[in-house]
C-alpha cells in the first residue's frame, strides 16, 4: 500500500464538529468499550504451541498442517430481518454497490468485487451476549478511500458510528448496521512498520482522531477499492476457539490479549479474531440472523482436501458445497472453505 503524503484539503468545519459530537456520544454511552479497553500489545503469555517456524523477521512461515499463505477472505454472508433497511445502510452510507439483486437477497461490493451478501430471514435477532459476529472488517486500498467512506458513513448514518483506534498495524473506524452487526472500515499501515516477535505481531489500541484523519487524507488519491480484510467473532470459550480455528482449520495464532485471540495465515496481522468480551460462556447460537457464513478462499482443490482431512480428523461434520465445504465452529458460526476459480 502506498501512503499518500499529499496535504489534504480541510473539510468544512460543520462536518468535523458533527463527527466529533458522535465520538463523544459513543464514548459517553460506553459503545466502544471493547475497542478501547485494554487491547494492548501482544500478551507475553502466548502459548508456545501457537508459534511454528518463523523467518528472520519473526513472521510465521507456512506450515504443512496449516492454511496456505495465499489464502484470502471472500464474501461475508449476513442473515437479516429487514433486507431493505440493511441494504440501504451498506449501499447508501458505507458506499457499496449492488452487484446482484434477488427477491430475498442482495450482493454488494466495491469496484465489482463482491464483499457482502445479505439474505432475508424470519428468525429473531441475536442477543448481545450470544456467540456470532462481532464485526466484518472492510480493508481499503488507501487512506483517501477510507477517509471518504468514513465521512460518508458518519454523515448519512451518524447514529451508527461507534469509535476509532490506531492498532499499530492498521487504522480503524467502527460502525454498527441497523441490525447490530459490527462493521470496521480500516486501512493497513505498511507491512515494514509491523513489529513481529517469534511469530507474534504487536497490536495495540491507541487513540485515533477521526476528524484529523479525514482532514489529512480526504483529498488524497483514492483507488476506491476494498476487500474483506478480517472477520471478528464472538465465542463462548477461547481455548475451544483455538482448538477449532488454529489446530483444526490451520490458522496461526499471531496475537493474544485479554479475552481475545487473533489468527492469520501468510504473515498477515490477522484474518480472523475471536473474543469473549461480551459472550463468555455462550452456548451454540439459537438464531441464524447475524452471520450467515464467512468465506475462506484457498488456492487449490488440494488445499480444500487437506483442510477437510483436518476437519474430519477432529470430529467435525461438514457439508460439501460447490468447490469446497462448509463447517461450523462449536457455536454454530459457519465457515465456507472454497477453492478459488482457476
């Protein structure tokens, strides 16, 4: 990612004041406690078995029983009660475009890249303490694209803004859609700035002023592209999560903090996270509304076969789908593992 040094045009003051008021309201209401409450540097208690071979910089190397470094995240599927309201939020506020429309489903994305699929459901909304989706994180190609998206979302859906943080490896802004699904809009810092130590990446949660970020980057050159950067899940137990996501699926555990584990493949700071900040002790999900499925795209059919063998050996059932499988974690969160089109 190329970071722009261009001096950004100062946005009109009324817009900045509005965003500042939203931030203060969110903090006063305790909305962003999980973002800013102690998400500090990598825990010194990271277990030795979470770390495999590393390169000279301390970055994990691809392992035979793990996911390939070339894995990517694909479309995030959400089950929603009010399809029209949720679609309007992602389309009008976040700025995603409709790629495919069906009577009870819609696929949205950016620059013709599908990012989210919304499907109508008649089941009830989940409770905040249930296992399920914490947030879907949309990774923008550059700061200018992110600044435009943050400003647009804060303007058109001001009540959805929940906070911001500088995570050392990235700069992130947090929102919530009309049905309570978390949304992170973020940009990565250059990889050469990430700090690794024996397979663990240093992440934090430092203050990030949204007004200053927008002022600095709004007029920068914007590619206007994005991908799903990571998915953050609520689970009932972190050791069960580690067993499933690291030992079975094959992610590397690359960071730990109080109540959370962060996983990746190929030396990314994290493709996936699990936390118990609100959901400690939660059992299996009782509604499909919320996360329908997250997609992990692997390079080849052989990679799918190897992952399926690990799933079977661990005693998890799976459903065979086109180009891959669907498996559920211990709380009923669905993971779609598929081979990318060749």
